[in-house]
C-alpha cells in the first residue's frame, strides 16, 4: 500500500483514478449530489470567521450570539426530521433540486441581512437545506452505488463537507476581518456553489430503488442500473423487486416504529449521538474563539482554522481510500482511540494554562480533527444510509440525521456560555469521556457493512 502511494505523490488524482476509473458516470452523479455536502460544510463553517465581529457590531450577548450561530442548526434539525418525507413522496432528485434552491436563497439573504433577526431567519433557512441534504444526498448515493464501491462513493458526501469547511476557512482568512462589512462577503460566498448545485442536479437520474418501489418504473430503473454496472443490472433489479416482500399491513412511520427495525434504529441513534458528543461541531463552529482562548492572536487563530480544514481534508481522503478496503469498524476503532487521546490532552493543556504561545492546543486539535475525519467523519453518512431497508431508508436517514443535528444544535448553542462560565478544560474532558463510551459501542455493538448488498444487509439487521 505504501509503495503504491509513494508512486502517486499527487493524492487527489490518485484517489479519483484508483476508486472511480470504472464508474465515471456514477462518480459524476455522486460528486454532483455531494455538492449538497460541500454547501453543508461551507455554510456550517463560514460563520466561525465572523461570529465575533457580528457580536460586536450588533452588541449581542454571549447567549444571543450562541443562538444566532445555533439558528442554522435548529434549521438542520427541522430539515433532517422532515427531509425524508419529500424524498419518499416526490423522489430523491426533485428533493435535492429544491434543497439547492433553498441554499441559494439563504446565502443571498444572509449576505444582505439588515439586522440580527433577519440573519437568524436566513441562517435558519440555510439550516433547513443542510439538514435535508444530510438525509437525502447520502441516501441517493447509497442507492446508486455498486456495493463494492458504496462506502467510497457515499463518503464523497463527507469529503465534500470537509472540502467546504476548508474553503470556508480559507475564504474567511482571505477576506479578513478588518472591514466591519466583511462578514457579508463571508456569508454571501455560499451563493456561487449554490447556483452551480441548482444547475447540475438537473443532470442526474432518479434513484433506481425509488423508481421500482414507489413508481414501479422498472424500465427506467433498469436503464440506470445498466449504466451503473451492466453485468449486474438484471440481478440488482430482481433483488430490489424481491425486497417488496418486506411490506406489512402497516406502512410509512407506522411500519418504521413497529419494533421490526429496532436494531438499526438504535445503531443510527447511537452513531449520530456519539458523533456530536465528540465536540466536533464545537471545534468547527468556534475554532477561532478556542484558539484565541489558547493564546493565539486573532489573525493566527483564523490561519490555524485553515489548518483544521486542511487536516480534515487530508484524513478524509485517507478514510475514502480505506473504508471499502479495511471496513467501517476498523476506521471507527482508529478514530475512537485518537479522540480519547487528543481530547484528554486538550483538557489537560487548558487546565494547566498555556505558556508556549498557544501552540500545544492547536496541534492537539489537529490530531482530534484527523481522528474525526478518518473515523466518524468518513463513516457516519455511509453507515446510517446502509443499515436501513429500502422501504424505510428515508425515515431511518431522517432519524439518524436529526439526532446528529439536535445534539449539534445543543452543543453549538451552549458552548460559548459554558466555556465562559466553566472554562474549556472540563468541556473537553467530558468530550473525551463520551468517546470512551463510543469505543465500547464500536467494539460490542457496531456490525461491519463493508461489501454487503443493501438487500443482504436487510436480512442480517432486520429480524
């Protein structure tokens, strides 16, 4: 593996060639849909560069700025809860198109907001798009991906999230914070990729699994499956049609909460819960604030945030390479151990104070971000999209995603207040403790889903 890697010093072209050379159209579809992830990351992180400026500009309290930042996350909760409904009723493609439109409206409105209330409204609107895209985009990619590349293709959504985060940090650093109105450019930059998403999403086909199960459009589904893999298209269509036997006398949410799917429901809930109690969104949203508290100057704090985005991107690419080679559980073991070590040391460093110009904590947070990127970051959207059967996948993805965003909102809304009252050390110590429980979850409960068809996973996880 190392020799092959050394022969390809340019990592991104190597990954694209190695993973997707035989699936060019499927790769294009996955990249297009993953623009929802890019906007997810961009919209999530861009606020970090201007939240303190906005707080000072409009004289907002710590509680109020926490609510302004969290307003997008409240929107993600709503979008995640209800995002599966249009995906189930009007299709994955149409839902993704309207998500793209909402992203565009939110970006323009946020940049032009005349006051805190309007900014909160448009941030909430953007949150709706983020939450819904976190449900529908991974679901779509999972349903069009060949089983041997499903992890890598679905993880492209996470790759685009972290790429969006990196672009947000770079954009914030380039724009800077000297001009009181710079925050408008920081937020408005999201409009450009939003417009590209609106246009490009029109070129992808509808999910073949949705076409069969909801529209009985087997001819159209077979055409898409043939593009994906002509050798297995007929067999895949037969397996999708055979999965209809799962339907019971109940339907929709009644079937989902009938008890039949209790194991995948618990898996999705716990996976999403642990994702957020690692503290990842506290770091993403408040990286400059954390670095300033560690002793860095404001400009250095913004630049260190770029470092977080870069580390996130590099280790997400490693996760992409390894997720279908070594499996989901392997990556989660690596990530969990890295979490525990890095978060514990961050808590210890904050408890002792900083005497090295604030450099220890940024380095430790880089290790934390690397652990997240190669573990939870690479796996979460893949795993949650895999473990639910075709008939209830939209509801399962909504449950997992809404759990993720509920806890993200709670952490983002309370972090400035708690950090101001108790300091950073006990907060990071609590995050480290929760990652010990995640390690136990991976060891004792999490199944491996690598290389198994969605229909075969249903037989294993649904009793």
